[in-house]
């Protein structure tokens, strides 16, 4: 899905454009709410029918049954073992539930949902070819599509812990606190020529700096929500049963996630960035993997990485790149002691009982 309004602009590099010749300037404009970014890697799935909210609520991690028309939410579809299979950004318009998802999920998610309908009053449709997804910060006058009188705008809740959620980060000033990001659906032929545009590299740098997980970047076949601090926005700990709930509860209350998300501040002296999948090492031991990297207009070269839980948060790590290893200082997102939140009384060992 692409829109020539963006790809034909002067200086556009890539399709959809990664930048227009000034990546740092485009970051500033995007962060200040003065430009938009084309998200051509997104897809749109709809669920209609009177059972749509309670049905999706029963399948996924977020409490959706009380979602009001025009409200936004985020939810995860987990495997029976609690691993993340799909991530959905959700809007309801009183008759239709709109799922904004990564394009890589489009066919598999729509097919899985269709198989799970059984006798419920829901219908699944792929509407990806009808809309373009536009990312922005703040309230811009974008020609947003409407449905049943409601604008199709998903407002990200990452700026604060959602009701029923939990934050593992202990950062005094969470970088996501000012994250007023939104995704708007516009008609595929909408005129966006009056809006300044930023490339995808600008959005990626801002996302990494805000510690915001993204399904296509941070999730692999072992990921659970705790590892990415995704309990903050996409999991409700007090709702009814759903697939994977047992794992979510056990890790949160009694255990620890086996891995943790960190932000890495990279040595920029060589001018290189690690690619997604690059190995992260401590000494001679590989302890993790880079999921995304970017050059931020204020922070310099940064990356997100998944590392083993036991890695000392104070250690400087090394990241593989085309020019050799890059030194990387950790900024803790999910601390090593995340989880085990329940106050479970410890019973005395049998051998310690006085007779």
C-alpha cells in the first residue's frame, strides 16, 4: 500500500520514504506535531456484529467489553503458553471494531479470527486496501476517514499505565510520558499534499527513545508481554480468562521474565548502526539481540535490544556491526527483578519446624 503524495515528494528516499533528505529535521518536525509519517507497513481488519467486543475480549489480553465508541485500546493475542502471536490497536465506532495491525500480521490474523467465530454474531473483513495509515503527534488537521460519525483515529495510551495494567520500569521520568502519538486512517486517495512529511526513520528514532515496543521489531517466537514492559498498555491483569492468561499471571505474580528489554546508547565514533538481529555480547558471551536502531536528533545513536534477565544492568555491552563491535551502555527498561509481584507468604521448611 503506497500513496504517491509521499513517494513523489522532492528528496524522497525509499518507497515508502525513509527520509526526504533531512532525517534529524524531520524528527524534530514529527515530534513537535508539525509533520506526518506514512505507515505503509500497516493493515486494517474490521470486526462487525453485536458480539464483537465481548468476543475479542474473551480471546485477547485487554479488557474490551466496555470499550466506548471513539475510544482506543491496545490488545495482544497470546499463545496458550503466553507468547505474543499478534498485537492489535483497537478503535470501536458503535457498530464496527477496527483493528490496526502490522502488515505482516494481516492474513494470518484475519484467518485465525475467522476460524474462531463459531456461532457468535461477528464478521471479519480485511479493509487494508481501502485506507492508508498516517502517524502523527498531537492534533493535526488530517483528512481522517469516519465511520458511523466517529473519526478513525487510534490514540496511543503509552504515556501512562492503562487501567488494569502494570509498569515494570522504575524510571523516575519515563521517556514515554510525553508520547502523544496517534494513527489515523485516511482514504487511500486522500489529498495529503498540504501536510509536511517525515520519513519512517524519524518515527523509528522517536519510538526507540520512548521505549515503545513494536510487534514487527521487538517480538519473536519466544516473547511474552512482561519482557517488553507491554503490560503497561496492552494487558489487563484483572479481567476474565483468555488465551495465555495463566502464563501472564504466573510470571507476574511468582516468577521473572527470562529476558528483558533495554535501550542501548551506542558509541557513535565509527558512524555505524547495528542491524536488527545483531548479537549483543558481554565479554565473549552472547547475551542478547538488537531489535531496532536509529540515530536520534538529541540522543545520538540508540537501539533497543532483548537481553537475558541476569545480565548486570551496570555492564557495558558490545554490539556486532559491519565495522566491528560497538560499545553500548544500557538504560534499564525492564529491570532484572521484574515480576514476582505477589506478596506470597513463605512457609517454613519442614526441617526448620520445632518439635
